[in-house]
């Protein structure tokens, strides 16, 4: 047999993923000048880690039991392998920096809101990526966005003592943050009705908390047994900082200045947690098919819990500070959902390339092409809206960006739910099997329509603000026309 000669040029180089699909495809051209080269390089490393390390392990992870040794082993192996990609310093530049020095803390964070949002797109492409990638401190990677928003609040509103006491342990990946916002008997769309009360005593430097909070994730770490306040059952308490929204002021003239964010270090209440008199914790029963990852959710009741006084921001500024936290979480979660939606499209395309319908591959049908293109356009629109919201939030603040953030938060989860639902239709019954991540992806997208303000509340507020703006414009036109008529402007000469 004659030898087969390689006709390719000697300079031929096998194309890489960055050659075929550059990461700049995921950064809208309108905002590309606001994204640093360092961030683009980090996006490339992160995408390679997700493609070559996380996604190949997903099936093995999903086939193993929740909280099993097999899952823990996979997570630990991925944590080690991400070091090969230099995916360590997302929030700070130098792990050896002296963060006890306020000058070092003032240099944080490493990237801006837009850049972090773009990075979160790639985290959303794998259910394992969010379990091993953290853009800031904390020792629980699945709480990356929660910790990110908390760290931003510490840097913006915390005094020097709070930055040292709370921010530094988080940066060093030793502590997590939990927000205690929702209450069982209060509509989440109206946090001004929060009932949890906190009495601040500046003479004794103590505060006393009363009330109930619920749907708090992973307060307890289980070693087996039923979760309760007794460590003998095989539970231990996760070391964390609790940020609690509570009523501290009683000025009825301004309902927006009644709440404060008070902070509790769980190290200061270990004895009280075990005692169960001043604080009790009970697990919320949820459908296992609707659990988000391996998280468990709890209800916490405070009964005259006395702790050292610590308020984040000013007294009565809780609502204002919480709005900034919520704005950041909405943008990051939604950008993560965009990446998740694109992954669903990729999986649907792969499935369609393997399935035949009436002798022809599903991928070749015009209907499939039309639907795929429509979903791609929808996701691209979501990305543009989110990038616009992130830039405005960075430049003008959360009050100015309120409308853009609300629009993005309304549209993105709905769009991604629709995209994943279509992908599940392509897979058919196999989308409900244990080793298919689409079902968990759909649960996450659906949960985001409730988390951080439900759709209906955002729509109502958005409509209200638009009506107020339109009425102001209308009244201004009426006033201007009235003035013009009074001055005889615009009258015809006889």
C-alpha cells in the first residue's frame, strides 16, 4: 500500500478551544473595553478547567449518593486540579498580603462587578464548578455568591474593626456568611414587615434578638443522625458569621429606617447553640428531588439571644444595605444562569446529533435549528441586559441601576427555565435520570425566580416606578403647554 503523505503545512497547529470559540465571544463588544486582559485570561483558564476537569466527572458525581465519600473524593480531587490552572486568587492578588493592614484591604476586590459576572458564566456551565470555585473567601464553595456579596458589604459599610474581625477570616477562607432574611409568616416580597426584633444596648455593648428566620442553608454539618441542637446526634455547627435583618428602630414616620443588619459570630454562641434555650434550630422538610445540590435548610428561632453588639452600617440602614447586597446577588446569579442555559443548548445539540427521526438526524431538522437559534438569541439578550446592569451598578450605584437589575432578574430566570425545559424535551425521559444534570439545572433556575425577590414583586415595583415616571413627564408637558398658552406663545396672528 502506498504511503499516505501528510499534505498539511508543516506549520499546522491543531486548533484549541480558544481558537474555535474565543472567550471574547462571551463578552459583549459594547463592554469589552471595561474588561481587563487579566480577567480575559482568567476566563480562558476557568473555561478549560470546567470543560476538561469538571464536566467529565459530572456523571460519576451524580451517580453517587448525596453526602457520600465518593462525592467528597471527587470534590477534593477537583480542588487539587484547579491549582494547575492557577484558579486561586479571584478576589485578591496575593495570598501572602498583610490584610491586617487597612491599605491592603482597600486594594480589594481584584475585579469589578462586570468582570465577576462574566466569570460566573463559566461557573454556570457545570454543576461541579460551583462546588469547587469560589471567587472570594469562605470555606464552602457552594456559597461563593453569598460570601462575595457579604465581603463587598464589609468593605463598603464595615468600620476598620469589622473589616479586621470579619473580612480577613473570610478572605483567608476560614469562615462563611449566612444571611437571615426570610420569615415563615411574612411575605418575602415585603421585607418591611419583618418581625424579628433586636434591642441594642450601647451601655453594656450587648444586643438581644427575638424572632424566627427560615430557609437558612447548611447551618449544621451532619456526620449522620438527625439534625438538632445536640452534638451527640452526630452534628456540629458550621463556623460562620450570621447577618440578621431585624427591627432595631421604632420610628413610625419612616418605615425604611426601622431595620438594621446585626452580626453574630457563631464562635460566641456555641454553648447557647448546644443548650437550645436561647436559640433552637430545626430542619425544614423538603422534597429530595427539589434539593439544590447537597444543601439542607433550617428554621432558626431566637429567644432572648444575648450576644455582643455588632451592627453593619448605620442604625436603621438595614434596608438600604440589603438592597446593595441583593443587587449583586441578582447579577451574579443571573450571569451564572446564562452560562447554565448555554450548557443546556450544548447538551441539546449533542443529543440531537445522535438521535434519528424518520431516518434523518434531529440536528438537521429545520424546526430544531429554528428553536436553537431562538434560544441563543434569548440568552444573548439576557447577557446584554446583565452587562448593562453591572456597568451601571459599578458607575452610578444600585439606586440608579435598580430598573436595569429588576428587568434582568425578571427575564433571565424565566428565559433559562424555558431553555432548559426545551433541552429536557429533546432528551425525553432520560432527562429525569440520575446521571443527567438537566433536572438539577432546571431546579436551580426555577428557584432563582423566587430567591432574591420573586418575579411578581419585581414586576409590580417596576410597573409602579414606570407609572410614576410617565406621570411626571406628562405633568411636566401639561405645565409647559399651560405656560406657553398663558404667555401667548404659539398663538396664530390674525
